[in-house]
C-alpha cells in the first residue's frame, strides 16, 4: 500500500500561524514606510515652499540641531522627569513656520524613552507631555502667527 502524506501547507496548524506572521510582518513594513514618509518629509516639502516665498529660517542648521537635542534631552530625563520649561523655551524661539519646519527636520526620528520605537517631534511630544502641556506649545506658536500645531 502506498501511503499518502499531507503537504506541509495542508496542515492548518502550519499555515494559520504562517498567515498571521506574514500579515504582521507586512503590516510592520507598511507602517514603517508610512512613518518614514511622514512629518519629516512633509516639513522638507513645506520648507521648499516657504523658501520659494522668501521666508528663510532664522537660525543655522546646527542651531536647529541643538534645539532638537534640547527637546529630546528635556523629555528623556528619567531621574527628574520631563523638563517642560526647556521645551517651552525652544518653541518660544521659533519666529515663523520655517523655523518649526527646520526643527522638525533636525529632530528627525528619535527613540522614545523605555522603548525601541522611534518617533518624530510631534509623536515624541505627545508621548512626553499631556494635552495641557501640548496645548501650551500650540499657544506659544499661535501667538507668533505660526500655523503648525502638535
């Protein structure tokens, strides 16, 4: 008698986990692509439009990097907690939309504290600050006529 064996993929205990694992990996890959083309790339496009209109950044690229580092350091200080005043101080130095765009670009994507995830400036602020504190940043920006909101 000839014995017929089931194919590897004829077994539900094999293809069901394979299907879900494949779906999960596909989801993660698409999510990563979407997040990479998010806020930073949008800020770069906006920056080009603003420069074409004659609106130039107030500071050097190095200064925006220092601002971004200051925000990041203020947010990840595990011992003392988030230094909201340091974050407000950076945003009070922004004079127009071009400055905020350059700050977003300088921040890029950075690791969120106690996590392996990376976040853009807006997501980082949302993870470190409560709604009232984010609203204060938005108020600082709106009083200067800056359209960007976090």
